[in-house]
């Protein structure tokens, strides 16, 4: 866990990640989350998603 994931050229890989959020920054119901995918310090992709959490 926490190591590098190496995918050979022309291949795919599926993996899971754990994202820890500070509870103080979370909005009730839906908190936007933006993740960057990097290779050798260069951003390859930006992923936008949301954390669906407790509703008050």
C-alpha cells in the first residue's frame, strides 16, 4: 500500500484508493472531490467526483 503502480504500455489496470477527508471541510450530503493523476511529477488527468456523506 502506498507504493507505485506500474502498468505496461497498451495495458489497463484497475485499482482502489482510499481518500481521507477532514470532517471539518465536508459539506452535508455532497462534498466535491478533485483528484490529480500524476506520472513523474507531470499531471496526466484530473478526476472530479463527490463524496456522498451524512446528511444533517
